[in-house]
């Protein structure tokens, strides 16, 4: 089984690209792949507050949604403010994932 790490750097105000990218994560998961959607930089804006529709589909499809701890802290957000289903993680966890055999990483 192939695993995917999808890295989203754009937030909800950047246009429809972030929502489409999250949709790609949901489709990959629905096809049976292990998928992690990693929100970093402005991408963490997608994970603040209620779960937006763009993230509801991936979470419902079994995608792990991670928010970069550093990016969250830079925006003066506490992890308790992250949407349900989103986990704040350190860059070290992402690096560990990147070192796994068979993982494909895609950056947006």
C-alpha cells in the first residue's frame, strides 16, 4: 500500500486550491491509500475553529490531518482551538514519516 503526505501551505483565503488539494487527500484515502494532510504556514488557518467543509471530507475518509505546531504558535493559536480531527505535530514527526519507505510527498 502506498502512503501519501500532502503538504498544504495555503489557507482558506488563498482561493479554491487548498480545498481541491484536501479533496485529493480524501480521494486517495477512499482508494485505499494511507494519507496524511499536513497543514503548515497559512495552511493551518484551515484547521482553526469548526471543521470547514474542505477538511470534513478528508477526515471522514480516514485522512490524518496534522497541523504544524510552529505555524500554529506563530499565529497565536492554541491547540485547543484546532478543529476536531486535527492533531498538532512537531516537524520531527513529519520527518519520521518522510523517511518511511514507499511514501510519496506532494507539496502545495
